[in-house]
């Protein structure tokens, strides 16, 4: 993991002092709420329906056990004993007091964490594949590059007041688990014929009112030129992105308006004029950062373990856990374990302080003290020895963390919705809970197989409904909460936009409609076909007929 | 109204001509042998600017209609890097003290602000002493300083 040096420490500590000063000026009345608003927003502090909400960055979704324990402590000390892991690999606290926030930041700085640029019209936390550095299918671990981008984008003097927020995601593997095509900039690590590392650069992806899948503007930018090229993209966007209408201000609108070829030309031209400036870092700096992410020394172990096989044969739930939550690691005999934060009836992405502490302890015992957070709002223990799985599973299930539903229909992404969010039209959490209740049988879940349900409480799409195999969008119809049903989206390398099936439903109707959709799939699927494959083969009509005929 | 000096250079007091309203009048200035200043706004496209007009100006003020209009920062960077502008660069409009270092590092020398905000501006201008970006005012990114004196010499061109 990356560790701060004195420069990093100084920058983050200075930020804490600066924010304390800003909060004091607000509390003393020197700053009005209107003047304070942009300042707190630069630091992830939102005013929600009931209270302030603080969003803390988990850079590229990597945490140490020490950091996880600190997140638990903050939940206990300043909040109501829980935190909410988000789709952007951040954690949100829903109940902090304004006067406490500088101390929270100090507690975070102590373990090399911060809330810098977790909101505001600036470059946000860079996100990546939760299995980075631990999966066989990657070309290179993307986290050193994410750290490089984190540093370059932190307090950037030119790009801190962009037309709108700006999100960058990077993947090191061809299997895209970071939804890079749905980001303002998506980076895919590539290797050229000479064996050098570089990046395919995609721009202009995004959700919201106008969902757009990012387009490639460069097939390969060499590693050494990454930051300079990003700087050129940001400069063109900062100058030409629309500022007259908040809903047209994202880079996707600019790229659509200019055409991606013209946009690519503008970027190329700007990059050529600046590429010899020291925006890019010395090679030694890339090496320095890479060293923090060196693969851990793992012993090669046998792929099969008799104790694991025996438990799987006798314990049906463990068998399901093995199948759904456990993925191969690049080192034989090791695995990556996803801890589902989607217990049926729970709030997707929430964890209590006790659960966070437990995960930290388990990480120390089984995963070299490392934890990951996925954009699907789950936690991952990487580098686990396969033979430790029975013990680990036992500890998890004792604490309500053993739900074996990863990738299945109840592993739902849901935004906070009307229960917390001031912008919401409808509740998201109860819909997720009702769906999980409806599909509360693990045999049935497994029979349905991979099915990604994503729920947003308004068109801002924080719940990624555009990218859901099944997407649900809450809208307001004359004061009533109405839910639209969308089908066929994907956030993976085969990214696609989900399409609205027809008129919306009420709270109960939407659950019935999802059940009907699943029934159509089960009736139509051919051998081994996943939901999305069946949908793509047969199209929306059979689903539409079944869902709306019944009404 | 108070003028804050961010860089410590001697500030200019030449008269300013609004460029956007009359590019021709501004252009005429360049032909005369007297010092002159220009007012640009965040709406000004750098591609409309004449390099000679910019390079020979004593003072350029960039007017921000709102503090969140970040185009002013890129325009400042353009003037420094693409137009070799070495005169005084001034920010006007409702910029806020918490932007002092961003302004400074994007190439501004001075800011006009309300009297009430002057002290906060001065304080904020020196807050951070380490930076993650090499900028156009001579600050070197820690990514370079970390790797020794030869790297420290590398300045933005
Ligand atoms: S999608 Fe809408 S309701 Fe949900 S968190 Fe985002 S802004 Fe709030």
C-alpha cells in the first residue's frame, strides 16, 4: 500500500488546518452558509435531509486494517455507529456535527486518509478494479497510476473549479470491473508491441439525465506521458465545457457536441505543445510509487484443500459462498474473498463499527492486513489462502457478514435515496430490501445466476441504474414515488445503456415487475445463458409483453 | 477595495482597456509606444488573442463573473505558457480568499478584493508550502523534489 512521505503528510495536515479555520469562520458567523457552502463542498461535507454528511475518500478502494479500524472509530465517536460504502469507493457518514468535522479530518489524517475533493466541481477520487494486484487477468496493477493521478489532481491550481464534477476510473485488466466506460475519463492499461505499458484513453462517459458511454480518443498513451495528456484533456474541458446549464456541464456533453474526433484533435494539439513541460513525473517517481504496490510474497499452495472440499460438501451455505463470493487469485492456492454488504433486509453498503473492526481483524489474520472496497459496495479481502476459507467463513457468518450473494440478484447497488438524500425523488433502500426479501432463497438466487440490479432515487443516477442488467429509477409523479424499470444495461467491458421498458410502477408493483422479468428470463434462457445474454438475444419485447399484460 | 499583492512584484498602475468590447482599440495600443493594460474576462477565448498584443502588455486583468468560473485559471495559464506574458496578471471580480493559492499558482500576481476579505487573502496566500504540481510560477511538484537537486532545478518553461 502507498505510505505518505513528509510531503504528503504536510499537504494533508495543512488541509485539516485550513478546513478547521473555515469551520471556525462559519461557526463565528464570519462566513454565511452561502459563502461556506463551496468551501465545505470542496471537502466532502454536504447538507443532507436531516444532518451534515461527510464523504471520506478511500483512494482507489484500498484500505489497511489500521485505516478500517479508524473508520470504525469515527463511526462510533462521531456518528451513530455505522458508515455507508458508496459506488465511488468512498465511505459516507450520515450524522456528523459540523463542529466535529475538523477533528474527524484530523483522525483521518493520522492514518493517511482525507476527504479532499470528494465533492465539488473538481477531480474526484480515482476509482479502480477491486482486485487490482491480486488477479491473474491484469496487464499491470493500476493502483500506482491511480496514486499518481491522485497526487496530480489534488489541489490542482487550474482544475479546482471545473464546469462540473470530474470522475476518472482506471482498470489494469481487460475484464472491466471499474465501469471505466461510464466515467468522464476511463483508462485501460495496455501493453504495446514493444512490451511497454501505456493506456487506452476514453472520454465522455457518464450517467445522469443523459447517459453516454465513453469513446476512445487515444489507443495508447505511453506511461510517461499520462499526466501531461490528462492535463490537456482537462484544459480543453475547463475552457470549453458548458457553464450555463448544470445539466449540460459534464464533459460528455462537450464531447458529443464537438464529436469525439474533433475533441481528440484539440487534446492532441494541446498535448503536443506541453508534452515537454514537467507535468509528467520523473521515472524514479513512478518506480517509487510502484514499489509500494509490489506483489506481496505469497507462498504457492495447492489449489485444492480437503477441508474446504469437505465443508463445501456438507454445508450448503458455504458451498454457495465458495461459488459466489470467492474468486481466484493470481498466486495458486490463494483467493480473493468478497464480503457482501448486502444482507437480505439490510441497507446496501452499510457496515457497523463492530463489523468494520471485525473485517480489520480478519484482514490482519487472513489477508496481510489489506482490504478493498468495490464500486458494487462490498468489501474484499485479497490474498487469502484457500485453506483458511472455512475459518474465515465461520467468523464472517457469525457476524452477519457471510451472505453468499455476490453478483446475484440481491447483491443490489442502491443509492441512499429519499431516506437520506436531499435531491431524491423516491426511496431506494426499501426497494432493495423488498427485492431481497422476494428472492430470499439462495437456491433460487443461484439458479437465476448473475444479475446486477441497480437502483437510483433520482435521475442523478448515483445508483448506476443506467448500467444495471435491471435498472430501477425513482421518479416523482405528482408527489407519488414511481419506479421506472430499465433492462439491458452493463457497466462492464461490454458497456451498454439500459432501456426503459414502459410505464412506471408503485413500490409494490416494481418488485412484482422484476419477478416477472426474471420469470421470462428463466423461461427463455438457453443452456448456461446469463440474464444479459438472454436479453440481448431476444430483446425487450417478450419482457414488455409479460410485464404489462399482467396489469 | 483593496489590492492584494500575491507575488511581491512591483504592481503596475497603467490604464486598462477592455479587450472584449473593442479588440481593435486594444490592438491599436500595441502600435503606440506607451505602456498599456488589458481587461479580459473568463469569456475571452485565448485563440482570439493576438500574441504581440499580449506579450507587450504591462498588465492584464482577468475579470471573474463568479468565483466558480474556473476558465479564468486556464486563461491565466495560457497567457503565461502560450503567450510568454511576463507582465502583471491581476484577478478581479468575486474571487474568494480560499482561492488565493490557486490564483497565485495559475500565474496571477495580484487580486482586487473587498477590504473585508483582504486579511483572509493574505493569510491564505501562504498556507500550503508543498505542491503536487509543477506550476507556471516556479513551484516544483513534490514528484520532482523527491528525486534530488537535479530534478528540483526543473522549472516550468
Ligand atoms: S441518485 Fe439521486 S437520490 Fe440517489 S443519492 Fe444520487 S442524488 Fe440522491
